[in-house]
């Protein structure tokens, strides 16, 4: 098996063009075996290790593979929607000859861990949802910084943007929308001054919604989903259609049960559906022992005590929660956690959208911590609109509602479930069974 995975990794790397990055997660198989295969390729000089899980296939030289440029590493670590910021942004656009000592990179949503010579700065998640190019990010960042990062006349910027738009390097309608969602007031003001000098009319593209036209009515196996019934009603129909086909999407396996919860409050969001595969005997045993969780905060404190990581709560509030956990029976007299058996074998959070996939991904991002997998659910007619790059970046899958079935179009990339999430999902599953929701 190890040999076959090593061959698979070698073939995958060989098929890539020179000067490209490759992530360990891109190759299916045992993570340990895939990691070992990449380590052997790095030791042989075929690839260069950038950081854990990320490698570089450069041009072969007598001393090994040529390393990537700092901006290439920054964009690879930043992911889709990232781009240069500060002086690096001005240099990217040819507005300065200065070379930054540290390459500042703007990334949508959460910034990656620091990397030598590179610093990341968090920006709005909409940049990811709109799939901004590095050049478009650079324009936004120069607008944020203003004339201070530009060596030439600031008045030359409109001409540069117009040329980039004519070449197709930047998209003015997308920049219009990005600026409209930009929290930096001066950036919005500077764009307003520049925009009227450009020839292309200023029209902010509307995000897709149900008024784009009625969807084809599916046969009777699925509820009829049309724009006329209203987006919330149509999305609810999609979620209801998931009921029948859930076992094929998340197979329970022997000795386990699939629990389907709708619009359950996770504490950081309310996804349309949460599917959980659990041991029914384990749930009943925990329920009989009285090991319940009044809130997500209790689960967070338990994880904090178990791992030693800070909970994020004040000392006073943490003590209150610990007192409650003592009374329930989660903690011993020495404040040690009575660690129960993990009950959640697999889990999936689902957001149903008729066409506004960007909003769906944003909502899933808030709840992704609480499940092994996450997926958008959309009608088959609209699945082509969804950015596959955005799905990969957020490790999400895509479920489609066909005329007579709901099934995977793009499989989700599973993540390891946090212990806190396992505790909380088990608690929600018990509540679901008690109320008869499932």
C-alpha cells in the first residue's frame, strides 16, 4: 500500500508543470503515507518543502530545484482571493521600485500562520467569494494606502487601472463591488474620485438571486423549486428533499444511526441541516449518566481544561462554568475531565441555496469547525455557478438536487473533528432525539 501511494504521489508531481505548488491534501490516501512519500521526494531533491503540507516543484538545477519567489509563496499560503499589500502592492502594479523587507499579503478572512519574510493581514471574506485576482487585490490595497506608497504621480493611477482593465488583468465591475464592501473609508473615497475618469460605466454586478428566472420544475420525487415561491421557501424545499437521500450522502454503517437536524443552533451559526452519524447506545449511555451540556460554552471550557489551551472566557466566567460542570459530573474533585468515548463517527453541515452560493460559503465558514464535512446544496441547474476554487479553499463539497435524487457533485474534504465539537454535536443529537425532531 505504501508503495502504491508513493507511486501515486510521484505521478501526481510529475504531471505538474515546473514552478508550481503541490499540497499534500491534493493526493488521496493515508495522510501518513502521503506525507512520507513527499518527504522522500524532498530528500531526493525533486520537490522543495515550503511548510507542513505544502511543497514546490521548481526548475531542476545542479544544486536542486529552484526556489519560489517570495510573492509566489505568499500567494500560495494566502490562497484564493489573496494578493500583495502595502509597498508590495505598489510594486506589483509597477508604481514603485522599492523592495519591501517583509512581503505584506492581504488575505480574505482568517490569516495563515506567520512565515519567514512574509506577513499576512486579514481582509473581508468577500474577496474570496468574488475570486479576486492578485492584481485586483493590489489595486484595492493601493487605494487603502494612498499616495504614500506610489513613487510617481497619483494622478497616473486611473490610466494604469484603465490599461489593466483593457488587458483583462482587472475587472472593473468586480472592483466596484469589492470597493462597495470595503470597510476602509478612504479607499472608497479614492475609488470614487478615480472611477468617474474611467470609460467603462460604473455598474455593481448583482449577486445571483432567485429573480434570475424560474428554475426548471423537477419531477414529483423532489418538491417543485421555483423562483416565484420565494428564496426561503425554495431553500426549505431543498432541505426537505435532503431527508430522503441523507443515508446515501452520509452512510451510517453498522451499529450506528444517522440523525438529521434542521436549523440547529451550533453557537456560531445556524446551518440549514446538520447530519450526524453516532452510536445510539453511546448516546443513551451518556444520557443515563446525566452527562449533559447546557451550552457550547461548557463544551469549550471542558476542551480548555483537557488541552490546556485558553478558552477565551474571563476567569470569573470560566469559574462559573467549571462549577456547573462539577455539579453535572464532568469534572473530578481535582478538576480532571471525565473523558467520555467519542460518539460522533462522521458529520456534515449543509447550507441550501438556490443560486447565491457566495453567501452559502460564508455561512458554512462560520459552522465548519463543528463538523467533519461541509457542503452547499443547490439545484442541478445552478451548480455550474459555484467557484470550485472557493470550495477547495474552504474544504467544502457540493450537493446537487437532480430530478429524482440528491447526491454529491463535489466531495467535501474532511477535517479532524475537535473534541469540543464532538461533545456539542452529541449533546445536540440527544436533544434532537428527546424532542422527536429526527
